[in-house]
C-alpha cells in the first residue's frame, strides 16, 4: 500500500512566529511535509533543530520517494510520520513548516 499522509486542515504556508505556552512540551517538535517550502526550511534549520534535539512530525508525503526526500533534507534528525487530526486544535496551527517549543511557535 502506498504511503500517503495528508492532513486536510494543515497546508504549507508562511506564518508569523508567536509566543506560545506549552509547559508539558519538553522536547521541541517541528512539523514538515514534502513540499518545496518544507524541504528548504528543513535544510536551512537542520543544524539548529539538531542542536535543540527537536523531533520532526511528517504530516504530508505522497509516497516513499517523498519520505526519502524529507529524510535527506533533515539528515540526522529524528523524524516520524504522524497520523491524527489533533495538531490544528492542540497547537492552533493551520500551516507548516513550523517549530514548536514550550514557549513559541516559529517559522
């Protein structure tokens, strides 16, 4: 069966960074897809993401080729495919790529 991850309510787009309060979020997480913006963002921020020990949630990929492209762009980062629709509600997000820490949502 093909790998297909696609969250209808999450889409690649620019966001304004903002303060946030997620006191239970011990490990920073980032949300990416296989779109060009996500791959460029991942390559740009890879070292910083590694430094803070962030874990990546992959929310959009059409197939194994796209998953491999994400893995290559984020070489060395922990990545997991994520099923579930709770991200928009829990974090108040509709767009990615994004980094979520206990104190901020950043792009």
